[in-house]
């Protein structure tokens, strides 16, 4: 009996190093949210250049997303075990360089230069982004096919939990030590993961597959340019036109390569699979709604509610716990009932959570805050497994790395475009709402009225963010229904 139980749990135990690696890579997506003020001080970035500082998050998302198709295909060619280890090493070196970026900057400049930490963050993101598709591909080899929904749920929960734990960990490290330790702390678990993979994970064979490096570059150019264009979306300037033009040219070049070359960045059969494409569209909407939740909650807490960075991270902890529970539930429900019921249930929970949060005011407190965050976290978690299961259902074992990379890219693209667009729109919206207010008054009553009006304007912007999340999640429901109904 005991041997049978151990045998049934062995595949999931083998997945633990991969889940831990995915958690670390995703954790560094959002870790910067709570340590951004300290980084701005060290690199002498004025508060008026907050849009420059926000690129510490965006640049990681760009690299994290753009590298996925290439590394997914490389894992098909050279084996998931080798690529996973290489990615962990790159991520570790990037973490070290980011922690040392103030000192590195001073070696070459008289004053701190933010471009150095942007470069090290980008290098770090290459390793972090590769871990997700490689882990999903590894699940296809390590876990029996009938148990894959639970495996996908575990990997997805690790990615989502890492993204939500990031602000909490960043705030904690900054409060106890300094912001650099938010990156130094990556090293011990990374070393343990590498040792675990070397000891317990079997090697898999190489395959004779050609890699489309030109297509990979075109894809990176498209991701970077469309993100930069979205960041300028509220400004009718030359940069918006330039980045939009580059993204269109990159898209046309990608279509040309797809039509004329024998090999593409991902196998062409995958891109002709209608079920796979619909699953990616559903995942794209998940990315938009997820970034709204995990960024807005701590920023709202720290800006207009007077919470500390640690308190903002602790609020997200409630969402994280519910998300992890939901991911496990979603895997079991998908295995027992199929994909349709858990997916629609998850989307309805997300919509309900955003509806509740749209009604938040400055006095929102427990137990309502915990209930609302738990509802939306549970919904995000439940959706993970059915989307992944539908996307990978018709994919061959030799193409799982490529397919999983594209599936993850769709969510990250939603997060990246959502973040840059909402940041640009939110800044413009807040400026418009407060444009008639005076900056300062010697009259205490008048000053208090201006402060209240500013807080009210900020609250309105955050409420509109939640309303956008509600609308996007409602749009995704019929798409998800069609996805789970298609054979």
C-alpha cells in the first residue's frame, strides 16, 4: 500500500525542482514593485521620472516573454534537463549582477546610471523566462498523461505564486536589510535546485531539430516594439508612431518567414491547431486580468491607503494562498470533469472578484478584503489547468517544449501589454482628474480639501482599473466556453 502511494506521488516529487525554479523566475517579475523607491534613491532617479523607473519591471517582462519560444524549441532539441540547468545559471548570474549594479555603474560613471540595472535585469529575465516552458515540457516526460492536468496546475500555481509573492519578499528584504538582498536571496535556492536536478532528474535524448534563429529575433523585436508603443499609447508623439511601425514591420517579416521557410520559430503544425490557438487567446486575457490584480493591489495600498511596502505585499499573500489552492483544485476538477466546468467556474470567480474590488473605498478592511482577494485568487488558480490541458491535448511529445513556450508567451504578452498600457493610461487619467487642483495652500482647511480630492481621484483611477479587469474577464468567458467545447 505504502509503495503504491509513493509510486503515484513520485512523478510530482520529480516536478518539485522545476516548480521551485518557475517560482523563482516569476518572483522576480514583481519583486521590484516594493523596492522601486529604494532603487530610485540609489540611482538618483527623481520622482518626476517614475516612468523611467517602471522599466525595471517592464524590461524583465519583455525578456521573460521574448525568450520563451526559442528556449522551448531548444529544449525539444537538446533536452529539458540541460536547458533547465543552463537557464538557472543565467538567472543566477543575472541576480548577482543586478545586486551589484550600483557598484558596477560607479566603475564606469561618476554618477549612478540606471541603464546598468536595466541591462542586468534583462539578462536575468532571459534565464527566468526560459524556466516556464521547459518545466511544462518536462512534465510531459515525467508525469503519466492521465495525471498531466494536476502537473500543469502545480507548475502554473508556482508561476502565479511567485509573481504574487514577489512584492512581499521584496518589501521584507528591503525592510530588514537592503534592496540588493532581494536578489542575493535567489542564490541559495538556485544552487539547491541545480543539485536536485543533477541527482534526481534523468537525462533525455537530443533530437535532430533545426532552430529558426531569425524568427526568434523577429519575435523579440515584435514583443519589444509593441510594448514600447503601448507605453506611449496616451501620447500622440513620434515615438508612438516609430514603435508601432517597427512592430508592424516585425509582424510582416514574421509572416513572410512563416510562409517561405521550412522551419519556423515553432513547429508550423502547432500554429495550425485551432484548439491550441484559442487556448492561447484565452491565456492572453488571463494575463491582462492577472497583471491588473497583482500590480494594482499593492500600489493602491501604498499610495492612497498609507500602507507600507510589507503591508502591501501581505495583502497579496491572501490572493496567493487562494491561487495555490485553486490551482490544485483546478487540476483535480479537470481530471475528473473535463476542462469546461472548472474553466467557466474560474472565470466567474475572477469576474466576481473584480466586481467586489470595483466597490472598494479607502476604508475597505477585513473580513471583506480577504474574501474579495481570496475569490479572485481562487478563480485565477482554477483556470490554470483547464487552459493548459486544452492547449496541450493534441500536441506531440516532441513538440511540447515549443507549444508550452507559446502558451506561456500568450499570458506574458497579455501581462506586458496590459502593464504598459494601464500605466500610461492611469498616469494620464490621474493627471486629468487633478489638473484643476492647486499644489499647496497655507489654509489648513483648503489644504485638507485638496488632499481629500487627490485621494478621491486616485481611488477613482484604481476603481477603473478593477472595472477594466471585470470587463476583460467577462469578454474571455465565451472564448473559454468555445475552447472547451471544440473537439
